[in-house]
């Protein structure tokens, strides 16, 4: 679309009488509608354009200005967001994916701000590998506390979750 607009603009710059010629040509421009509404005088139509001239004008017309939307406050945007509609995340059961395994610690991404770290279970531990899909219960979305008498809370950039079980694992044998 943009390249057609650029081509037509460059054509107009080189030959400004092109649009006038297109409008006056009876083969390229004609009235759209009933025959009794059409008045053609000397090959010129006084109504709507059709064909190439209509497309030419469409791509050369200035783009309509969009009306700016009413600005909303941050509080109203937050209040009406889907994040707030979900409610309190504490106790919700979510699905996550193991993205890293370090010794017996599973680093699990479940789509929130921070990932969680859960211990690898003893039962079926060989199936909890990178790429496995697991179920989690969210306890807290951000672990933070005041350390060593600090005035502000510090975060350890992790969520607190409980590993409930395995949904799917790349290590599971495929059963026919």
C-alpha cells in the first residue's frame, strides 16, 4: 500500500496534469449509480469516480486524523485491567514449565513476574527435567522481607510456590 502511494505521489510530482486528465477521461472515470442520476458533459462526470481514478485518489488523499482517546488515570486503567480481574493469586493452581535444573532445584516459569524454585521430588525424579510441564500452587508472587534491620523490604526475585505434580515430560517414554 505504501509503495503504491509513493509511486502515485512521484507520478503527480512529475506530471501534475495527470489527475485532471484522469478525471476528464470517460473511459477511466464514470458516475457510479443509476443512469438517470448521471450527467456527463463533454466527457466529464459530476458524480463519484470509479476505476483507476478512484483508486488513485484514495491512495493520494491525506490520511484521516484519529481523534485522541480520552486519557484515563493510572488508577482507572489498573482497576479495569485483566490482572486485577484475576483476584488474589494466593492459593491458585497454575501450570509452569521447568526452564533450568540445578542439582535438586527446579527453576519453573509460570508466566508471572518472577519464577519459582522448587525442590525435585523423590518419586519419579528422573521425569522432572528441563522442558517438563508441571502444576504449581502459588503461595506468594514475590518473596521479600526486611533483612538485617533494613528499613526497606528486599526481594530475592522469586515467587513462592508448591510443586503439585507433573503434567508432561520430555523424559517420559511414549506409549503406543
